[in-house]
């Protein structure tokens, strides 16, 4: 089971949405109504985590033919 974040869809301008978490199977359709109040809700896409800037990555050296990856100078790469 996966925990998804949802938030209410306020009908009155200026009212802050309320967030809630719901455990669902990945195959379940997203909810459109709060399970307890019946108020409209929407699923919130939240950021996960990733590894950025790990290690020392350097660009590969330019190809021997014309400095382009394909050698044709056709603009298919940033050479």
C-alpha cells in the first residue's frame, strides 16, 4: 500500500486547503471526495528525493571527427 497526499478544494476564495494522507493501492483510482466529510479533494504530487551532484562527472571528450558526437556537424549535439 502506498500513502498518497490529498488536499481539499475550497469553494470559498482565500480559504486554505487542508491536507490529508490516504493509504491506497497503486492500482486504485485517485479519490475525488474526502472519505469522512464528502468534501472535494485532489491528489497532490509531492517531491521525492534524488541524488544530485554525486560524484565527479565530466563531459566526454569531443569525437575525433569535427568535434561532434556524430561527426557530421549536423547540429544534433552541442559540440
